[in-house]
């Protein structure tokens, strides 16, 4: 029986079929855990159960030397870069790790790192940020990240936090770029297979079965690349706008502070915030008419939605920032 390189249509159908069976396995495992341990444990270990289900699926098929259900459905087999042998055990193990374990560890690592850096920056909001995220705080990843973050300086923490934000934006863009390249080249539907060099051969059927629609996939790849470039351009423009707005806000804050300080020195009148007991900056009024610093009253509203002086209840959206306030 003749073996030919598998076309993109077969690879897409294979990936969709494998995802269908994997989602069924994850759903069954999650339902079992939910029934045995309850909803709380299911929420706490949902990601880990999905990871174990995916690993079990590929261990029982790819690592054991068998076709996956998707590969069997479209009659394709895995081959190494030589296209003459099936991938070695080590190559298959690396593929499974890159396809399942590495994305999980990367997502968890970035999530814990970002939360830890934000916790260091504002400790007052740590206990109320997200109770569901705190359930897995005793993991090895979390403990290791806590130790590493504790050794960083404040400037290094700010730089690392910016890097984390960039990575969280770039990872989805990398997957979209890889998918566009797949549409253009017709090989390596998954990024993990591109890294390990695992391709597919098709046995049986006619050669024209995939060739007839290859041009359509290439056109789709060109559109995907154009859309990706447009998305990157929009994100870069949005980032520059945020940077500009942040710089303008800092400039306005410094100028307002210098103006208020000069005016108070000349007139001898001082206005103090009753929360920080210091000179009031960026005067903000509550609905009941009391005045505070903008930073002080907004931080107060994170824990209590009432006036610090008269205890009148109000929504934080009702705060009024007083521009050009003279007293």
C-alpha cells in the first residue's frame, strides 16, 4: 500500500477528532470527581484533572505505539523527520510533554507569578482578589515562585511583571502565527509536532483528495497572517496610547501638586486629608460632601463602601474628583 504525505484537510480532521475524544474523557473524569468529592474539590482540581485526562489519552495511544482515534479515523501514521520510521519512544514522550504538561505549567507559572508580584505591590488586596485562585496556593510551583519573587528588588519586580503581561499577550499570537503557517505549508498542525519534527503519512485513497483543497488552505493562511498583523498593530497602538495617558496623568499630578503647594505656602491655608493626615492631593468629594485624597478614599472603598467620617453608605462610582479645587 502506497504511503503519501498527509494533506492539511486530514490533519485538521484528525486534530478535531482527537479533541472530541479528549474533551469527552475530560468531561467524564470531571463528572466522576464532582460526584465523589463535591463541587469545591472539582473547582480546585479541574485543571489538573483535564491534564491527567489528556496525558492518559496520549500515553495509551501515541506513547504505546498505537494510532490515536483521530489518526485511525483518517488513516494516517506518525513518522520522524526521515519519513521512513515511526518516531522513537523519546521523541513521542517529548511531544506528549510539550503538548500537555508544558502548556499547563506555563499557564500556572505565569498565573502564580503575576498574582505574587501584584500581591507584593499591593498587599492590602491579596486576601480579597479571588478566593478560587487561593485554593491551589500550596503547590510546588507557587512555593518556588514565592521564594524567587522575595529575592527581587522593587524595580526588578516591576520589570518582571511587565514581562509577564507581554508573555500573556504573545503566547496566543504565537499559536495564531503557527496556525497560519500550517495553512500555508500544510504540515505540523500542532506546535509540539513542529518542535519534535513529527509528520504524517497517509495510506490508502487517492492523492487528489487533499490536493484539490490545498489552495483554499493557502488562501486561508494569507488571510490569517493579515489578520494577525492587524491585531498586533492594534495592540501596539493601544499600548502606546496607555503609555501616553499614564505619562500625561503623572505630569498632571505633579503639576497640580506643585501648584497646590505654592498656593498654600503663599496664603497660609492648609487642607489635610482625615485618612492620611497629610496635605490633601487630588481632592475628591463623597456624595455626603466630605473631602479626601483620591488615593486614600479609593483605597478605603476597596474594603468599605461608606464615608470614613459620617458612615453614610455610597457606591464608589459616586466619588467626584474635583479639578482645579482651590482649598
